C-alpha cells in the first residue's frame, strides 16, 4: 500500500503492547517508516481478553507493567539514540534502532484509554489519545494532565472509532451492517464476561461513554451529525470501519467511496488543519 500511495498514512488501532516485544516493534516501525517515506504511526493498548493472554502464556495481571515498560522502551527507541533499560519485564543494554526513522522522534504515538489511568498514561508519555470511555474519565484528564505538564493539548491529536454510512437508502443499506455489528458486539461482550472486568470500567453504562455507534443517513445528515460530534469532543481523527466483520468488501466499496470522496472533503473544509 505504501508503494501505491503518496499521502495515505498507516497505523494500528490498537497494537496490544503486552503481546509485542518493544524492541522488535520499534524495529518493524523503523522499516515501515522508511518504506512509506515517513507515513507510519502506532496506537497501543493494554489488552483485556483472558484467552489471548493465555495464548501468549502471560498472566493478565502483568498487562499494566508490560504496557508501561513497552511505552518507555518505544519512547527511548524513537529518539534514534543508543540506550539501556532495566525494568521488571525487560532488560536491554546498549540498544540502538536501525534503520533510523524518517520521522524525527519516531512515529506519532497513540495510547488507548478506557478510564482516567489510561488517559493520564497517555499524557505522561506525551502521546496522542484514543479514548473509549466516559469523557470525564477517558478524555478530560488527558487534556488536564498535558496542560499541567506545560504541554498544549491543541498540539496533540485525539481520535476515536466511529463509523459512518453515507446512503440514500439507509434503511436497506444499513440492515446487513446492523447484523454484523450485533455479532461483533456479542463477541466483545463474551470476551468481557470472561475477563473479570478487564475490558471495561465497572459501573459505567453505554450511555455514559463517548458515542461510538454508527452515524447513518444521506450526505447532508452524515455531515451534520459528524461535525456536531467532532465539535462536542474536539476530535482531530475519526477511525471508520472499512468492512464490518462478516461482510464482503463488495458490500461496502460504494459506501466507502462516498465516505472518502463526498463526506471527508466537506468535513475537512469545516475543520481545516
């Protein structure tokens, strides 16, 4: 994809740090940064699904230390300088990442947050934010912590997954997507049910979270709803599902084309920069 494009940027939302060795990840990102001419980014998270931790032979209780140390290692690796690190999970001596990153300071770093601890973690590592919980705990503390540290939140980016279907026959076109989303959410709820609460924040209802449901309608409706959403929360980046689980690309291509060629240009004109 990097060879076929010139402006498109590439990222992962999200890479689970407990399952990825930070030096290997830093090296892979350096290669991708060179291949793409400096167009790679990285979003990271803790993980929560117990069966995934079992699959990697890791206790889910270690996910925080693996993530914290992984972030520390990535930040040091991104400097391009030689470094050493000693922690509970990792111990490196005289490491320097090669090839050098095209982007000064390495790829832009994003951190996913479900609660205040995650939001503050993102601020501590001077990272962009991917909030997926209530605004008061997953978003506002990040901005407050950046400000307290003397860094301008307006110079950082904040994004979220919220898909949008542009259609002149929304009732018909959204029906298969609705079924795909029901299956996806049922699977996520199954993961959360067996994960001892690791996948969410206790006592938080879906209504209290920053909205992530699909926006559906004709072009004018989608532009208006998406613009209002962006203004309310101050988002700079929106992640959209390309093909929901269980659907085929040919079922989504024409909608994605409208999203890219009709919706996005209008939103970019409303939110320049």
